[in-house]
């Protein structure tokens, strides 16, 4: 976005930042002048990314509220109050039919994909509301609106995350907060390799070339921090929409 980047000097916290869309977002936001705190469970991958980008590495399990609270405190101490929260951390496993899925694994998916988003919002919102500004972006999915066999946990969790976005918008928009979701479509990340390996439902049959590169959703997140995206507050932006893709491409 050049010298007029909307995130220059902003304090940004990105979850699930060690790989895929999260890692690309760290690269793109730091390059745009943001002060980025990157969280993920993989300390080694975070350390490598931090060395590359200058981001603050904060190993953290988003399903653990105390760990998330500690990460927020460290990020705030280093970079100031969080201006932009990007809820990206999510898993798709277990992929299995409802009649056969492991109950503990299904529950852990909910802890990461739903509670992790809630914890991020719960920790970011009080200060954002007090200051009357802040942006919260949450990665959604077409699975939030369309059930797929074998994906009961993922579909349920993404539907819940979409409702958290709508709830946060309703509670925060009057105070100047910007809350949106991003549905990126299928992206060339490790998650797609897990989907492919499962062999369950039509998404697993897609060719690798059908998936968009991870840097495009990351650039979309950067664009969503600009005033050009204000009309979408409270909504979910879909990268399947050619008009949206064109707007993001023109702005980045």
C-alpha cells in the first residue's frame, strides 16, 4: 500500500501466525510499517518468522485464556494498546463423520476455532471501546454457511466465529470499532494438504492449482484495515467475489 499504509505505526496482534495466511500477514503487515505481535503454538517457527520480519514472537495456545491474556499483556507492553486484532488461528482436524469422530478431538477443535476467537475479542474489546477505535478481523470460511460431510466441527466452529463477528460489530460499531470477517476460499496451505489426505467431500478432490496463494488473503486483511473497506463493517468479505478481488488488487 506504499507510504500511506493504514497500518503504519499500528499495534497489531495476529494469531495462528507461524504458517499459512497468518505468516504471510505478519510479513505483509510488518512491511507496511505495523508493529506486529505474532502468536502460535510453534515457538520454533515463530522465532524464524520473527528473525525474518522483526515481529514480536509470542508462543501461545489460543485455547488457553491465561496464555492469551499473557500474550496480550506482552504485546501491549512492547507495542502499545492493540489497534488491530487478526483472529486467524484455526484447525480443521478431525475430519470424520459425526457417527465416528473422536469426541475429544472435536471438542479441542471448538476450543481453538471458537474459544480462541472469543478470547481474542474478550481481551481486545475493553481497551478498544475505551479508546473509541480498533479493528478486529476474523478469518471465516464458506464452511460457515454450507455444511460438508466430515467437517461438522469445522463448519460449526466457523459459523460460530461468524456470529461472534456480528455480535462484536453490534456491540462496538457505535463506539467507532471496525469488525469484519474474511472468507478467503480455498488457500494453498497445510490445511489443504490435510483436507486432500482425508479424501472426504468434494473439497478434498480439488487440484492444488485450484487454491489461491496465502499472500492474497493476507493482502486482503491489510486492505480491510483501510477506510476503503468501511462499508463492509459487520459483514463477511468473500474473496470469491470478483469485484472484491479487483478492489483489493487495485489497492495493494
